[in-house]
């Protein structure tokens, strides 16, 4: 599977706050005079051990305290892009959750200006494309969500879409139907976390009530075979994050993950990292772990990578360019394997 590691990829489900590496966490804490309960990277990594989504979110939200200035958000975003580029991610659509910062007294503009400036500079310098998705926190009120939209209007043309994250339990997607309708009126695309901690019915709500273009995670759709068929028929993408799912016990181990089954059921499954330092791997780490545990073939790896570009919020000309580059990487790998005596089956 080594060819896929150097092949072009898109990443569609990654939280910028969740890319805070231990070294940067400690560095920002020192820069901003924030006291933390750990002083070494080993202590930070030891804290990155949890069994449930609420346990993870407790550690995750505690780490947000080191992000205080526009420069902090710039550095965080640029560092993610540089690391993703090492995995040959050519297009990235990271999310940022302003509510997690404004409720701490951080100015909305400080968050957005840092993130957007880094995206512009990073994509230009690294030969990438991308944009930001605003993530709403579903445990907060509809009123708070509308306030995010209002504050976002000056940045309207620089935002790809609106998302919905946070703890699913007791916070169904329907709570934000009016907010998502307003986001579409702004011309934004929409995504929502559903079917990770929450049941298959939350996936159906995200699709039918919120009208999302993509479902983040979505793996518990398998509980409803009729829903699986509908997702396949409509080719609504799922932004799957295998390492995250196993760490948070959505699946007990990688070998039991349903990514391969969903792919063969015709769903537009994509590969993503979610919160990589917390879950043990960036995009290539997710490809490597899933391929090893599930026995993913070159055909399947190609299909997953292709789905990433098909599901991206980009114009058709750019999409075609990326798909052509992915196909060229596949053909080069096939020629290399054939030249070394291998007999690969041609994906397609």
C-alpha cells in the first residue's frame, strides 16, 4: 500500500484545535503565561488517553486555553497545513469552532483573522488549496449558533461552510435546522457530525432535516440498512476517521471497523484524521492502520482517496486536476510493481 502514502489526497474532517501537538501546546502556554497541569511532552501525551468522547472533550477543551491571540491561531493553522503536506494532502478543509474561544473572552476576529491568514499563506507556500469550515458546538444554544453566523458575515466569502460538532448524546441535529437553513442562504456548504456517538437516526436527521452535503463520521448509519442504501444512492460522503473511532470505542478495535463494508455498500467513504495528536495519526496514519487491519486492496485505497476529491468543496476544474494527479500516481505505482515482477490488479 506504500503508493497511497505518497499519492495526492484531500482531508475533509480535521479540527484545527485538535491538531495542537504537545510541543506547540507547551510553547503557547509559555508564550501566553497559561498554567497547565503538565510540564513535559511525555506528560501531555499521557493525558491524551481516553475511552469516551466526553473524556476526550474534557482534555481537548482544557487545551484550548493556550490559544489566545491571532498569532496563536495563525501558528496552529500553518503548522497543521505543513504537517498535512508531508502526507501529500493537496487540499484541506479544516474546521474551527469559534464558540470554544469567544466564551473564553477571545475576540471572534482574532480567531478568524489568524486562521484565514495562515490558510492563505500556507496554501500558497505549500502548493495546496483549502478553506475553513465553521464548527458549531451542539451543546450550546440555537441563539449562540445564530450569533456565530452574524459574527461571520464579514468573512462570508472566505468561509467554505458550516459544521456541527461536539457531544452528540442528547443533542440531535434537528436542534439546528434553522441555523443550517440560514447558512445555506449565505451560500455556504454544510456538514455535521452524526452517527459517531449518536445513533443512525442522527445521520438521517443530518441529511433530511439539516440538508448537509457531507456527514462527519456517519459510521453508525450501518444500524439502518435502508439509510445505508439511501446514502449510497445519493452519494452523500462520509468523512470517516478510523483511528478516532477506535480510540473513542465506536469500534473496539480496528479490525472491526466498518469502513470497508460501507465502501462496498456503495457509500462515498473518505479518510481523515479528526484530531491527529490525540488519536495517534494524521491522514497517512489512518490509511496505514485501516489498510493493515482491514486488508484494504490497492483498488479500495484508490477509491477512498478518489472519494476525498469527489467530496471536496472545490470547483470542477480543480477537482479534475486533482483526480488526474491521483490517477497518475496510481499508474506510476502499477508500472513500478509490474517492473519488479508484481502482478497488481488495476483499480477502477
